[in-house]
C-alpha cells in the first residue's frame, strides 16, 4: 500500500532538554500530533523576563508495514506563533547523532574566527572585566565601535576557550616602554588601545608583556577578527500582508526576518538633536506678569495648559484656594499637590488630588523657550578624586532651571536637577542635594553615594541669553555726522531736505537741534550730529546753511592752558587770556576724582578727565557717557572770560567727586 500522511512521524531524540548533551540519536518515541508541549517546555516567568533560546532536535521517520517507495517529504512551518514575543525557526546540521552544543555552535557561527589581529592582550585580563587593552604597532588600524573580535586561549587543544566580544567604545594612547637587552635599556613606543565591551569577560585570558617586536607569548590568548560565515540556513514562517494567488511571482509578508536569540538592545533614532544636547533657558516675553481668567477644569485626570512661564511667577486663585509654583512643584500653601512644567507650560495635579473647577484667575509671567547647545563638563572619577561631595565654580553661570548633574553609583545613573531656585535635587532625597549661586556660579553638591571609579560626573546647563523687548524703542538710533570746517554762530544753523514733504531742523542757540529730528552742534568746532525723526531715502540731497558771524568777523578758536587759578572757598576760578568769549564756543577738560566701595568691599579711588563746555547762556555742561548734564555751580562770564568750577559735587551715577586743576581749554571770541 502507498505511504500515507499518517505514516510520516516525528521521533524524539535521546535528550529532549536544553542541556549540553541534548539531542543525540533518534529513539523510538513518537511525538504525538497536536499535543501541547510535546517538543518544547512551557515559557517560564524567568524566560519571559530575560529571554531564552530553546533548541530541540527531532527526527523524521516513515513507518509502514510494507516496502512502499519513499520519494521525499516537505517540512514546513504553517502558522505564526500567537505570542508576538515568540519566534520559531528550523535548521538542519545534517548529522543524526550530534548534540545540542554542535547545533548551538552553528547558530553562533554567523561570525567566524578570521585572521589574527595585529596586536595582543596587554598583560593578563580577568573574568568580569568590561574593558580590554590591546598592544599594537603605532600607525596600525585600531578596532572600531561595533566591531566583533574573538578571544581564543589554547586554540585547537582540548581545553580551548573562546569568547566573542563586541567593541562599543575605543580610545588609544601612544605610550613609551623600556626593553632590557642585556645590560642596556632601549625605549620604544607602542599603541595601547582600550576597548570597552558590550559584555564582560566570562573567563580569565592570559596576555603578554610589551615587547619591541609587538609579538605575543606562545601561550597567551589570541585575538582574531571575525568574518561572516552563514553556517546554517533557517526556515520560518511569516504572515501574509496581501492576498496571494497561485502563479504569483512575489508575495507580501510581514517580514523576511526572524529572531534567533533574545536581545536587550534596540535602535532608537533621535532626530534634530545636538551631540552636546540642548537645554532650555527660559526668557521673559513681557515686562511684567499678566493675568488671565479660565473656566477650564483641571485635576488628576485633566492637565491645564498655560504656555511657557518663568519659574516662581505662577499664581492660580480658585475660590478660596491659591496655588503657586516652587521648583517645578505645584503648591497649595506648604503642601505639594502637583507639578509645573515651565518649558511646556503644562500644570498637572497629583493622583488623588482635588479638582479645580469654576472661574480661576491665573497670574504668570510668559516666557519663550529658545533652544541652545548645552554647556557640558565631565569630571573623571578616580581613586584619588572619588568623593561624595563636590564644590566648583560653573562658568559661564547657568541660567535658572537649566543645570543638571549626573553621576553613576553601583552601575546606575542618578540625576540631580536645578529647577529655578538654586536648589539641586533628584527624584528622591536619597539621590543627593546641592545649591547653586546664580551670581557667582558656585556649586556645592552632596551626592547620595560615592560615584564609581572610572565613571565621570557630568554637568550640563544653558547659559543666560540676551534678549530685547520687541516693542521697546531701540537703544541705538541711526544718525548723521558732519564737520563744517569752522565755528558756527549760535542760532544760525539750518538743515533741510525733502522726502515727500519738506523737512527742516535748526539749532536753538544752546547747542541742540530741534524740528524734524534731534541732535547737537558744537559751535566752536562746527561738528554737527543729526538724528532725523524718519531716515530719508538714500541719495536724498541735504541742504545745510549757517553763519560764522553775527554782524562782525569772528576770530578762529583760541587754544590756551590755564595753569594759574584762584582757590575760592567752594570753587576754582580762572580768567581766559582773551576776555570776550562767543557764547556756545567754550570747551575744556576737567579732572574728576571719586571713591567707590562700601558694604565690606575696599574703597577704590578713580581718576578721569571729562569734557566741559558752555551751554550758550553762561552755564557749564559736563559730558558723560550717558549724555551732557549741567555742572551745578559752574559758570562762564562771556564778557570777562572768567570761569567758575565747583570743587565738589554729585554725579547722576550717583557718586560724589572732587575737581583737580584745570586743563586745556578751547574757546572762541
């Protein structure tokens, strides 16, 4: 009789378990069709949490009572596992009598040991290390992150030890070693490459000392490169994503890949991110707080959005309750009831908290969140520098609510964050605490545990950003400046132009320009500075007229030193060489001395020369950086040329000053 489907059976092998001796030859135990756990065990909680690879060897058998011809059979996986976290695949080693270790080696042989690496392990390495050091010749290529190497001890012998290691980070240093040759010593250089591994060493590996030939000892571990081997061919199953008919040349399936071994690594793409990270330094967008009303209900199930805001500016009045913010916490009096995200402007209430309905009055200071590249510092932790306390000056001084400090203890990262008040804290008080001065940048932190040696304490922060209120008038305005080449008689200067309408500016006789703009005129030198109300278009003709006489000729400006002066009780007096002085033409220099200090700081005395000129009506003006101010007690007699300068006074800064001797003076008559 012919062979029927029921005559083809699966047979178990000697050991149906995940042990090194699993598998072996087939035995006369038929695996029942459709029975649960007939081949694999149930998935344990440990396997579901950490992952597990189960390998089972089964044999195909044709069992009939006659000698009907067997012409082959097809073996397929026809159904996708119902559990999305379980994958299944088939492969054959071609050996009916091999064991689980042989099959496992086929799975692991995707990468196979290739040629020996051009370097060797520097001295011995022990189990548990996550970094290996390779000594190699200077100028030779070093391993790259992501590369897989294989370490082999006693290669080809009965006790052969093999471990594949994946490099995740590489650093290299050119070091000088000394080799002894008889009674002489010779220095040589070698490249020491430190490779951080994705897994720790599972066994001890014997290394070699540095030598001038860069060769390893014969008994030392070898380092080999790896090559792709594809030692096994796998067969699996994938669900169709589109209907398929007989004769189709292609089919659409969910995936052509299946997972052979569990992995704790995943690839997470991060877009639009700087390698240094970005921190948000909140900038105010209004000169003062604003108040708005809202009837939106918010509570544990409903967040409230108010827009980005400055830390410490929030106040919500809801009935008899007033909510405020403090270090990112939503406070009702002294009780914490929720959280405030300043950058996003989202306010949340903690689970189990109250709901706030009705009309609420919300006062806050709106802010903008311009992103900026983080300032970063890494402080290496060594055996000598390891400490639970940290004190340093952070420069530039961080903006409020931007500083974060991260440290590793017992292999786990902990983060402390400053939230706007200068206080650093973590998600739990046991993680540590600290303070930051926004004035000096002084940072003092007590960590919750000693940081791990070999790690780094990481600081990241954003620097304060300069901003200007868009609606405020600009501090700097455009202006025109001319040198007329000679003195100008007060009251005779006129400027005019046309920009669709006739525009004019004249001097007021006291050195100021008035009309369609503002500015100044120096009558003695003829220097004119004009700031129009609206700038005229380019190439607009400008007409300037003035006179240097008032019914009579005027002599050129006279320059004279005033060394002799009269020391009056409260002022100095001096008489110019030429008596008649043209109003608005006097100009001189005066030495001022003023002290600063106080509040525990030492007193410092400053000396500086300032320009003095007359105002055209007998008074004196003192030119400061902020503009001209009247010199109280100062005067000039245009008829006699007598000048009076007060001995002391008060500047608008405010500082008191004293005057020194008079200096060079320019005047006209």
